[in-house]
C-alpha cells in the first residue's frame, strides 16, 4: 500500500465526521457554493504548517485540483472566496475542533506536571499580537499601534492550551479571567501579578482552587506567624499573613478574605528578591518557588506560537479573520504536540514544526521523521602513503 503524504497523516487526526457535525450545527455551509468549510479549514491549516502567509500562496497550491488534496475532500480554492470565508465562517466550528483535539491529546500525555502533589497545574497569562492600525482600526491599542490579545491557561502536563480567549489588546486581563478562567477543585494555578484581584482570588480560594502569584508593590499585609526557613539557600521568610486594604480601598470587596502564605526569596541567578503569595500551606518553601519558576512554560508557548506559526502576518484584517487564523494556529500547535505524544518523540516542539514545514508533502511515515536519527558508522581514515627520500 502506498504511503500517504505527511499532510494526510496529520489531518487524519481531525475527525471529518465530527467536523461536519459542527458545520451543520452552526450552519457553516449555508448559502455556500464554491468553498465548503472543510476546504476552508484545510487551506488555513496547510498555510500554518507550511509557512504560507498569503492567500495567493495558498491559492497556488489548492487551485489546480490536486489528486492528493481531492482524496482528502478538498476542492479548488480561489483567493476571493477564501478571503470571504475568513470574514464570515462561524468561529464556533474552529473552537469546537480545537476543544476536541485538546481532549484527545490529553490521553497521550507522556507524564504528569513533574511535581509530587496531586491535582492539575496551569499557568495563566496573555500575550500581544501586533496588527496594522490602518487596516485593523477595531484593534486600536496605543498611539499609532493596533494589536489583539490572546488569553490562555496552559496545562503544564502537556504544554497545551486549556483556555483560549481572543480580545482587542486594550481588554484588561482581570475581567477576562473572571469570566472565562474556570478551574476544577484541587487545581493549582500559576498567575502573574498583573492578575492580582482580591475578590477574584478569594473566589478561587472558596472554590478549592490553589494559586501562586507575586506580591504587588501596593499590597499591605499583617503578619500573624513566621515559619523557620533556610536563609543560606535564599529563602528569606515564610509567613502567614492577612491582607490590609489600602487607604483608597476601604470596602471589604477589595480585601482578600482569609489568610495567605507570603514567601520571600533571593534569586541567586538574577540577584532579585521575589515575594510570592499563595493559599497552599502544605508545600515546602522550595516547592512554591519552583512552581512559580515553572510559570515560564507559558512564555515558551507564546514564543513557539509566534516564531513557528503564522500569527505575525494575517490573511485578513477584520476581527473575525484574525480570530480564525489564531484558532487554526492553535489547532496546528496541538496537532504537532499530539504527534509527538503518540510517537514518544524526543524531538523538541520547534524542531518538530520545522520538520513538518519542510517535508509536509513527502510520503514518509511521521514516526520516522519524529524518531531517532539513524546511527552513522565512522570509517577509519585511509592509511597515509610512506614517502621514501
């Protein structure tokens, strides 16, 4: 049996039946004559995996009715219909596809989050995606600039997005977190200090959700207990505290209701003093510091997304088109992670993306591409000729 292309092996992890069910639920193909939702999605996904960042380039690949693409159910693509589809097709279809794919990838997690305690571990943060102000005035951000913002929570067991919210860059992080960031009981969330909101953190504590964050400069606390620490390792203090509301905020809703744990740590690498706040009282001081250090994984996720997927140059200028491209980029990222999990690959995420980008149309098993490199036998150098004088 002939081997299918790498692109065919990748996209087969998207169930066509479930995708079409989502299309029917959201009436994605209503009134469509030339470009169905499956071809629209396939064209965007192909552009993400290959690095094509223009509609003309994608049209060149799909317009000839290639037999390989026809077997996958794709029809020819015209740039005008593709541009229209980016503006009008329901985003719920892509959101449902991403959600199902993440659930499937979780079945193949190679390991847990790396810490000994039970429960899920997430890192919550957001990143800015720059846009052109003259083309996307809806995303007006600062003077002469426009941008969209991606809010997400990364599951540190598999470095996969669990929460995905896309807003204009002006949107504040805290209202988005209050509305969309819902975690199960026993989950630990690593939060940047920009998300500090006493009422929201109090609600998380009531729900049985743990958090680790950094203290802000205007935070004031009353110390009720000090625990012994090893100062020789940089742990300055480990205290039990209660928040004191500032002079501006006297209302109870601006005060964290309950006790907190405050840990001060001198980072030996940077020389900076970091002060952490958490509602976990059962973990060692060193574990709390290591937890916040693990929050850096969400920054690596954003770096991978921006450097190896197409979220810098967009195929459309409307909010709808930008959202669609970001969602397909996240689908492409999750597909690559799923392939790495299934094949127990030691290849890094950037290298795996580079491999698929280069060899997407070759007929090679993905397990071979993501496997170990073949060993090469080094032959001894040939003997040197003796020179007789």
